[in-house]
């Protein structure tokens, strides 16, 4: 018994794979992204009081809260706050505080600024958050702890609550029962104000300001501004100044001719003219004001037209409640971004245009510093990027700006830190939210295969001349090759060759250098170099989209290193060169038919549309419906998972311990359909033959939580799917389950079913053999797993000899695991120990729970957020499969499910091997004469 | 999957005729060619029992008009009241499958309530004396459940039923201690000279 256990343990050993410590961070690459930072939720801030260095905090449009180190652009910490009901988001930090407070949806959360740990969280049951502020100026009692938070909830009766900065407990609440639409809350030196909008009979909006007592929340004062004549929608309210010494309310009139500004606390409205300088319509007006309580009451109004932009700086006289224009900043062609920063009481405005960075003080128009802007790092094929928004930090000494660093979001989605005009780092935030990705081969100008093709088809003489010419042509590379030879040999012996970064676009002998073409939901496409640590090669805006639209194109490889992009919703068809990103002319005939990747034959095309699977006749101009699949009554299809078109299988059978063979059911046209019955909470899986539409296998699971992730994968002769059981399930177990099913030609070993060894088989034509041939024998088992799986995929290798791994994305722990195939083998014996024959097969006793071994985690110390897809690709090495995961983050690595049996490890010392050979040779040279003499002596001497 | 023995199928069909607790339901299976426009024509009429999952073929009317043997056919279900393009569900097969020289198998897939939601079809070589058309009903197939370990059951004394009581050290090794003492006693005598 014990021997068996030992043997079974031993059989498990090769599967106990892990990412080796010296491979981690070398074979994998990771773009940890945040999403596009928003201007109003990004700022520089010290992580704790007295800290010398500041971090950049941002809450992105993907609702990821992150702290970025301004020195190198690395993420210090990240938290995903994504929620379904979130429309707007807020992020605030009090001066000299060690927490940042974020509000998304109806949740308010405080996070430790230094390490991103949750400090407290508060949830409103009444409605979503409408505004969030930090009470900077404490009223009576001076508390040392974190400053309190002011939240406005947009419920049926809007509520203003003051939350304890330490615990998130409500200190007081003020309910507004007037029925007006809540707009914002203000916490400033002038007290707490609640701003709401009252709709008048004529449709205009009247701004109502309620003053609240800071310590009790009681209403102390209330007044309305007569804004109804020029304010008709919330969108024309530009700014409600928060936390500054003199909060202001600013809105534009209906024609964007004048800017109306009110100093909160007073009833007067100042009207400031906006001059249209070049006679063109104004696109946007934005207002930039300092947010520090002790800063000077100055603000800047930026006016952007299609051609140019300029700005006016205004000063507020607090004593007389007057607003006056101080100076104007000149008009500059193109688009620009302004950022406000404060040093003590001084306010500085940083202006970033497409070609320079300038800093001015709010007091006078004299330029304190000017730096020309150098181009951004990543080649962008679309238009010249321009700055969209920016946050800045200015170092000022004796009246002039010594240095300025700005985190600028460019129109191409690059978030860059510009320090004195130089790009210190740049983050490709445009790639956050990839919806489709595909592998592409490296371009080869003239592949050897093509040349040999020409030679084999010509007559002998022509082929000979061609070959001589080709060899002569190849001679030009000889000097270069000879030049590199010594360095290559040296690199080989020092073991450096495997560590050398692969950045070029030339093919490598291992096939690790491949391209990945990705498409983002914002209509952008980019290419990454999988061999060169995921470097972005090009990036371009492909499709213009509105803010709400999400782009989910289909990508397919086309001939000649091109990628075909299909967007059925827009009727768009593009052909893109994977290496350069250039658009190629589309040949309409090539793309219309789905073709088999290796044979080129037209195949039956099918798709999931309108809740059903439809297939059409192949290779025709006007395809005719061939078969149609609707799931059982009241079920709706979740997804279809086809067997990969290129899925090599090394062995057609599985050799059992007693030398008999179970033949695999290898149908290239398998497609797995998952469907759920939402009211009955059942999950059904259907295995179809995609040529005829025949149902080969069905299975139903009841008591399934249909709102959670249900995902499936299919490869070779097995498929798998996972789901979560709900509370009502009649099953004895609860939680997440993984089902694995294997398909065989027959249940009996050494039997191939009625079809036997027939070379051809048709899904349409009647079979010549007696018996129902098309149905596989299915062996399946269910395992209990510890975590939900959101996406599954299977590793692919060149010949399919290497055992496979099931790759699973675990969204709860932000990781990806590679589950060895033999752990989830459905033939594991249940309720008994394996027989000696089964042990030799590598089968171990079934245990209902599959724990994710820490060694299976492919992401090791990295955290991969928001993964929506996984793609795999074989490399030229049989042992190795390339993996790329996409979504919010981009993560790539390579795995060796059966170890790297076909490549020398890094620790293999070539020098030592050579030294051993040399030493042996020297030894032989030295010993050979001695031996020879001894042999001669032994024959001639008689002693 | 191996085919169930034909005799077995025949016997179940006979059983259906004998007694059925729930009344049998009728089902018409249609066939029509894969062409841009074609109307489904009845291929088979089947009477099946949704609870016992037995079915009998009432009539078999393959298309009479000669179809090109390489042409494709759709076989499936269709709601005669609704337009054919919208209401059908079915599979594709070759027209030559309907040749009387082949044996056909119609599989009716039923859901939990016994309603047929899909039809499967296959054709294969026909042995002499075998029926031309076989009908099989496939009900809802429950997916596998995890085989859980049995919980440990304790009796009234809080002990595992049937488990052997653990022997104490003395009970286990009394003989070794005995030998040791014996050796000590026997060998000890000669010590004093």
C-alpha cells in the first residue's frame, strides 16, 4: 500500500511544476495598467505627513485606484474598485494625511496612502455618491487623527453626511427634503455649503446654496442665485470650487459668451466676457483653481477652440468680493493642458502644449520657466498626440521655477511624466481594456521555404542557377556573421545567450519571438513583441468611437504576416501588417470564407448570434443556412468554445498500464456550447459536431449560480468547464466546481468502435460500417475547486507531445494558474487506490478537492488585474508554450508543462564542459605514451 | 458510444405498446434540402412517451422526388404555424443517408419536462433483416457530481464505529519487556564473583 502511495507520489512529481526563481521576471512580462487617469481624480501627494517624496494618486476611468512612483512610473499599489452601478468616481486626500478617500458607486472607501491597505469603507443603502470632500479646517476641537469626510448621497432625499475620518462612521447627516437635484458639497474656510439645483417652471435651473453648521450639520443659512435665465443644464456648470480659501461657482451662459462666477457665501454673480479670438466656436471652457485652503484666491479659465487655445487668469478680492481679470496667456495653436500647483500660498499654472512646457505664477504673466518638449517614446501611427490633461508639481526658488514635473495624459493614451520638458517615463494606459488579441508570426522578407518551392518546381538548370544565385546573394551576410561569431561563441560559453534580451524583430531559433496584436475597447490597436519582454512596437487609433461604445472586433491571421480585423457591428474589415501596423488593401474575396489554417479548404462557418448557433454552407458567395442549434426550452446560450483549429495530437490513443490502448475520439469539428436556464438555475453543456450540427454529448447541472462566471475550454479529446453552485443546490457540496470530460472512440480498450481504422469519415455521408459511429464514449469527473475561474485556456505545443496544462484565470486572487492535466484526469480511480497498472499510467486516487498548488501560479509575485482573455501559441521548441493574458493588464509568459527537456538550462556550464573535454584530452595525450610503453614492456619483458 | 442491442430496443418498443402511464405524444420530424428557399416536408411521425422515454415510429415518408445524392438535407423540428426560416432547428446530412440501403437512427433529445428540443440523425450500414429506422429518446443527462468523502460517523460514546481500539504501549510490547526482564534475571546472576 505504502509503495503504491509512494509510486503515485512519484508519478505526480513531473507535474509539480513551478516558475523557477531565476526564470521569474525573465521569461514573463507584465504591463500593470490603471486605465486613463482622470483630471479630477489625479494629484501629487505625500503618502504620509513629513514624507519627502510624493506619489501620484489616480482613480482611472476603469475605476482602478493606484499610486504611481513619479521617479520611474512603477505602480506602488493598486486596488480595483470596479462596481456595476458606478458612473462617476471621486478621489480626495487631505493635506498632510496618510489616507486617500475614494468614492465609487455607493461605496466610500479610505485607503492607506503608503501601502494601499483598506482603512475603512462605508456603504450607502439609499443611493450613489454625488460628491465627496475632505473637511480641511476643523472647527472647535483640534483632533490629531485623520480629517473627516463630507459625502453627498444622491438618494430620493439627498443626504449630506459627515463621516469620521478614522472609522467612516457617520457623525451627522443633513437631509434635503426640498426635492431639488443635489449638485455638490463644499467644505472650505467659509464653512460647509450644500449646492443643489432647483428647476423653475420655465425650465431654467436656479442654484441653491445651503450653509450647514460644521459640527452639528444644522442648516444655518440658505440663498438662491438667479441663474435660471442662462443655466439650463447641469453640463454648463464648469466648476464648483472645493476646499479652496474662497470656493466659487462657475457656469457659462447658453451661448458660451460669458462666464458667470459666484463667490460662495455671497449673492452677487460676476459676468466675465469670453472673447472668441479667432471667430470660431469655442469647443470647451474649463476652469482651473487651486484646491489648497491656504492658497491665494486666483483661478485660470482655459478656452479651447478647434484650432487654438488660450487662458485668462482672474483674481478674487475676498474683502470686497470682487473678481477681476489679472492677465491673459497668449493664444497657442493646437491643444493644450493646464495644471495648477501650489507651493505654500503661491499658485503656479503649468501649461503643456504639444511642443513646450511653461510655468507662470498666478500673480503675474511673467514666464518663470520654459522647456521645449521632446517627443514621446512610443511610435504612434495616428495623428500627433496632444496633451489632454495634466497634474503638476513645481519646485520654485527665489521667484523662478527651478523644476516642474507633470503627469500628462496624451490623446494617444500615453500617461507620461514630463520633468523639465523631458519624458522621464511613459505608461501605455491606452492598452488598459484589451478586448481581443492574436498571435502573429514575425515578418520574413524572403523565407527559405518560398525559395525552395521555386527551386523544386523549375527545371533542373533553372533551379541550379537560382540556387547558385541565392547562395551568392547569401555571401553578403558572411562578413557580418564572421564578425559576430567570436562574440556569439563567448556569449554562449558565459551562459549569457539565454539571458540576452530579445529586442530585435529577427526570428530566434527557439521561436519565442512572436508578435501579439491587440485591440482595445476604445478602438485602438497595438502590437507587442512577445520575445522582447512585451515591448510595444506600434500603437494606433483604428476606429473612432464615442465614450460609451466598446469595440470588440474579431482578429484573424491572414497570409503574409497580416492580421484581418473584422467588426460585424460596424461592417468594418481591415487588413493590418502585424510588424508595422500599416493598413493593407483588403481583398474582399479572401476574407469572405473561413479557411482551414493548414489545408486552406473552406470549412463550415458557424457563429453565435441572437441566442442561437447558426452554420452556413462553406465557400459560397451567398451562404445558405446549414444547421441551426437552439438549446432546450427557456435556456439561453452563454458561450461557444470551438476546438482550436490548429491542435496537433501526438498520439491517437492512450496507452493503459496493461499495454492496451484506449483510442481517443479526435474530431476536429468539436464545439462546446454552454447554456443556462436562468429561472431553474441549471447549466447545460452541449458538445456539437460543427459540420452537421449533431449533438454528441449533453450534460446538465442543477443548482448552479447562473449569475457567476461559467467558462469552458476544449482541446484534443477532452473538454472542461467550471461553474459555481448556489445556495439552493441539492448537492452535498457548495462552491466552485470544475468538470473534466474525456472522449474516447469506445469504452473498451483496443477497440476502435464501428469505424475501426477507416482513414476517412464524413459527418454528412452514411457510414459504411454497421453501428452508430459518430458518438463518443465520455468519461467525466467533477472536482471541487477553491476559487472561481473566469477564463480558461489550454497550452499548445508544436507537435502536441508535451502534456497539456489547463490555464485558468482566478479573478479573486488576480492570478493565473496552470493546472497539470493529470491532476484533473477523469479516469482517476474513485474510492479505491489505483491498481499497479493504473499507477504506471500516472493515475492517482480521486480526491474531490483540487487545491491550487502555489507552484502552479504562473504570475508568481505579480498581480494581474481584470484578465478577460487568454491566448496560447506553440513555440519552435516542443517543450514550450507561449501564453498571453489580456484585459486591464497585459501579461505574457512561457510554460514548459513537461519541463524544458529540449533545451539546456541556464545553469548548464558550457565552459566547464569544454574544460573537462580539454582536460581529458590532455590526460589522454599524457597517459597514452605511458600505456604504450607499458604494453610493449609487458610483451617483451619476462620477469 | 456503442449501439444498444437492437433486440433490447425492440423489446422496449413492445413495452411501450403494452402500457404507458402518461399518454404518448406525437412528433413530426421534417426534412428539406439545403437550398436558398425550400419548405420542410414531414419525414417521420413518432409517438413517444415523455416519462418512460420510449418511442415508436408511426410513419416514415422520405422525400419522393429524386434528389442528387451529393446534395445536403436538413433534418429537424419546425413549427408549422411559424415561418420556416425562424422556427426551425436541425442538423445537416447528405441526401444519400435516406437511401433504404442504410439504417437510420433518429435521436430525440428531451428536456427535464419531456419536451423534445432537438433531433439527432445518423445513418450507417444496414444488416440483413434489420429495421430501417431506429428511434431513441435521450433524456436529460445529469452531469457528474463530485464524489465526496464519507463523513466520519461517531457512536454514542463519541467514538468511530467499527474502529479498533488502540492498544496501549504495555499491551503492545509486554513480550519485549518480558524478554528484557528475563534476560536481566538470567544474565544478572553471574555478575557477582
